[in-house]
C-alpha cells in the first residue's frame, strides 16, 4: 500500500534495452564501430610513434613533441571544423578525412617496412591525423544527430563516449603488445587495417543531410567571429 506523499515508482521505465537503444539504428552501429576503430588507432599511433622516435633519437624532448603535433591542429583548426560541419555534407567530409588517414598510415607503414623512416615522417603522420580529427570532429558529432534525431542523440553520444574511453585502454595496450611481439611496423599494419575498415563503414552509410542555407550564406570570417563570441 503506497505511503501518502511518496513518489510513484517508475520501475517499468527502467529497461536494459533503453541503455543500448541507439544500436537499433543500423547506420549508428556502423558509425560507432568506425569511431571505435579510429579512436583505438589514434591511441595506438601515439604509443607507436613515441616508441619509434625514442628508438631513433633517444631524446625525451623529441618524444614529447609527438603529443604536441597531435594536439596542435585541434587548437588551430577546431573552429574551421565547425564551419565545415555547417557547409559540407557530414558523411562526405568524414569519408575524405578518413581516406587521408588511410593513405598517411599506409605510406608510413611502407617507410617502416623499407627501413628508411625518419623522425620527420613520424611528426608528419601524427600531424595529418590531428588535422583530420580537428576538421571532422564536429561533423562526426553532427552525423549522430542526422542519424537519430533529437530523441536519440543523448543516448548515442553516451554510447560513443563509452567507445572512446574503452579505446583509451585498448589502443595503448594493443600497441604495446605489438611492439613487444612484432615491432612498430606490425603496429602500423594494424592501424592501416583499422582505418581502412572504418573508412569502408563510413562509406556504407546511406543517408541524406538536411542543408542549412542560412549558414552557407554567411562569410567564413563571420562564422569564425561567431565562434569566438
């Protein structure tokens, strides 16, 4: 018998399936898997390149620059990525940026396999990856909204955050295992494979994107000033 003034139970609203309801959307499943592979690849890359530069130079300062070149593009290009998210088809932008990632990873893998890799090659590879992330991160988030709408975006972003945090554990651990067993070259083979699968998953999405003509009519400078404001 309910007690006067008590809050009615809403236990029927708590269902395990609600936690993973975004996975009912096939497009979101493809996007989540692509994001997880790319997140994991990025953390693997940080570990592999730090080890490679330490092996080549034995310089702690040059190792620290791996993190600098990885994060600098986000600082410089973050606002540009927001503008692109308003002006360019989200899926197309992601496909272009991740295609660039695949090519960069493949070329560094070839340099490692031929034994001619140099320090600046590693910095250039991590710089390209950082630039791609800076330019496509806003579109990656907006694509979730395109797939699920207002009702599903909160759950979808929460699940994406789970994948992101899991990759922080899996990426460095996998890179360490591969360095121990096979070396940096094999680690980059796995990165290239992951990026290629993610690229294919992004291409597999079949969707249209609602345009925002009022955004495209504004100048880029005006968009940047709005962002700083």
